[in-house]
C-alpha cells in the first residue's frame, strides 16, 4: 500500500481516537480505529503494484473520451464537496485539517463511501494562494502532490472530480487589481493544468470560486464593472488551460459568474469565454435562504416557497434551453435538529434539478453541531453518515432517470 495513504489512515485514526477519548466517547473512537485498520488491511494487496510510484507520475497519459459538456453532465447524479479541508487558508500541509472540528486527514476510505451513497461527483475545493512560495507564483510541490493524491482517490473510484481555486484572497474584480489578478490566475492555472493534463474527461477544472468584491458593500450583489472583469478572469483561465497541452484542449471547464450567485442579474451577465461545447456554468444556491443558510433563520421548510423552482426556471431560461449545461456546485441545508424538514427540502431541490438534468453538489464542511454553518453529512472519523435519511434521498434520486422527475 502507498506509504502516504497508510500515513493518512493512521493519522486519521490516531487523531480521531485522541480527540474522542478526551470527550469520553471511547466506543465511537474504537469503532473508527477498527474501521480504518480493516480498510487498510483489505486494500494493501490491491495497491502493492503502485506503492513506489510518485503521485506526480500517475495518470500522465489517460485515454480521453472526447465528449460535450452537455453529455458529460448528463452522466452525473449527485455530488459531494470535501469542504473546509484543502480550501482552508493556513500554510503548509497541516492546513488540510486546520478548519476541521476533528483533525481527520482525508483518506481514500472516505471517498470510497460516496458511490454507494448515491454520489458520483466529488468537488475538491482548494486554496492555492497560501501555498505560493515565491514571487513567480510557484506552488509548493508538496501541496500540489497532496492535492493530486486526493484527486486520485476520486478518479480511481470512477467519480467525476471538480478541481478549483477556492478562497483566493488575491483576486479582487476592480480595474486597479485586474492586470495583476490575471497574471496570477494564468500562473496558477498553468501549473495546475500542467500537472493534471494527462487525466481523462472525469477531471473537470473550475476556474474561480465566488469571485467578488470582498469586504465591500456590494460584496454579494455585485456591480456591472465587477461582472465584466470576472468575465475577463474566466477568459484568462480558459485560454491558459487550453494552451497547456495533453488532454486539456478537450477538457470540460466550469465557468462562474459574480460570487457564483444565483441572482438573475449576475447569472445573465456571464459571458462564455470560448465558442465550444466544453463549458459548464457553475452556480451556488443555498435555498430557501432562511431555512438553508441563515443561522438565525427558520428551522421549518415551507414547500410553497418559490425560491427553488424559480432558480431552476432561470437556469433553464439562461443556459439549459440554449444547450449550455449547469452544475450547482454548492448547496445544502444546515442542521437545526430538523432532519424531517431537511429531507423534504432535499427532495424538492433534487426533483426540481432533475427536470433540467442539473447535478447538485452538497457542501459538506464536517460541521454538525454548534452555532455555525453545520452542513456536515459524513462522519469522517467513524466512516459513517450522520443523517441516513438524507443519504437515502440522494440514493433515490441517483437511481432515477432524470427525465422521469416531473
């Protein structure tokens, strides 16, 4: 077995054991330890042939099945975000667990759980700016290797994997910042694209995450000027990837509007940076807002609320009806001790999305209790699901033909 993967599992088990024992939950920590140990033993033989291959030398020349973005998206069911993990804004490899309530290192056994739970899309949010090591925007090689290890957990599981740039504090869509931002976007994406250019169509690049006027009054609403600059950022991203060689000339790419907002004015301002059938629109929509995202909002779901159907009607009008596919890259509802209402909301959300063949990717930040944004579904320490009823809903919609959802 690859020594780095063994290290990830051992670290996850040891850290989970120590934290849970401190809380007096010895039975749960023992279960996590046993599960991780058993999984490691069972997979050792399967990985013996590749244990000495550096991760940078994996997937260097996969066969690409060239397909349109529309056809690719049609093969997707539900998605799961590895949230608050590789997107944490600390420094060094330790940043991977710095935002997590339990310091569980990402491992392949977590990702193995996804297919059987109805997910065939893995989105890996990654922050790169805090891992740039010089004034030439060079990405720390150790960080790049770790990102690739996690990408491989998904790819080797047959999942569609979305890789992005996430909490990048350095891009600010203002005229005074535009040229420098574009220079850095090109430099960062040139390195990412080069490292992953051998991967097949299962790997999708998403250029930007919620680009916006951070800290300003129009941060989440946007301005016409900022929207236009973001279109220029996306153009720089696409051109950089296309020029990088390998399979990247035919790779499907995700394009994000201002703040990845679901507001009609922000969606309608998106300009596709190339004339091709390899582009996907990315949007984030935690709806209905008071129920799904507002920590002080209601814990009751109102099935008469129009926010969810209106979102998908707008996406259909602006994109789907024109042959441009869409992925809801982030959605979810916070845990307010209201599982029954959350299940009803999820059912309505997935049903509305299925009408237009739009896959939705749940934001899982491994947070379940407390006063914050508790979107956690996966118990990463025990390799279980916190809310089985929600998972059953995902499984139900994964098994359905999207065209049958009315």
